[in-house]
């Protein structure tokens, strides 16, 4: 395969986790990947703490938006190489048929928008979600993609989704 690999991160609302993953992979993928995000039931706007964290970390946020996964099943959409669900709800839903039969895996991350315990606990939940996604995305970007067949690659991607990243105690 030539050119960058297209990756879609899916969540239900496409307002937090999937957007964080999109930004992370576009930064860490160094041109090897083009990341996108979408939701099965998009909220229509990004969570304010998502935008706050991304801006704090130096990301450009002007072009980010909450969008439906239907956009990526339409003619003219990028050909997807990988689709990762990052929330348990989206993992259990019936997904559209993706053109090109991308490799799929579940990388569940607890919803930071559901955090309770006040303002600082909510900010911490977003930082923890970001750290978990960053750990997994670094593992993805380190894979020797050209040397792995589809089955071995899928096994590695599923294993990354089960990876412990040490942030469990940070909640």
C-alpha cells in the first residue's frame, strides 16, 4: 500500500474520545496516518472540555466537528484502512458497511464526559482518557504495518485495545 493509512475512530456522540484520538493520531502518525472521527449519534458539538484540553496541548481545533459515521460510508469518502471503536456503546452497535473492508478493533475508553466529583475530577477524567488513547496510538504507530498480514495485524490491534497503560489509578 502506498500513501497514508486512513483511520476512523468511532464513538456514540463524537464529542470527546473519538475526537481526542483523531487529533492524537494526526499528530503522532507523522504522515503515515490520516485520522478521522465520527459518531453513531453525534452530539453536533464537541464537549467543551475536549476543546479546552486540546487547546491546552497545542492542537488546532477550528476544523474539528461532531459528525455522523454515515459520512464515511458514502461515495467519495476516504477509503478506510482501520476502524476503531473507543466507547463500549459504539462497539455494540451495527455499523455501516465500510467500503474496502477495513480492519476493525475495539479500544474502549471510559467516557470522560460522565465523570462526577466536580470540576477538577472532570478535567482529570479528560486527561486520563487522553493518556490512555495516547498510549494505544503510540503502540499503533510503532507497528511494522508493511510486515504484518491482515490477520496478524488485526490480532495486534485487538491486543492494543486490551493494553493496560498504567493510568487506571489516575481516576
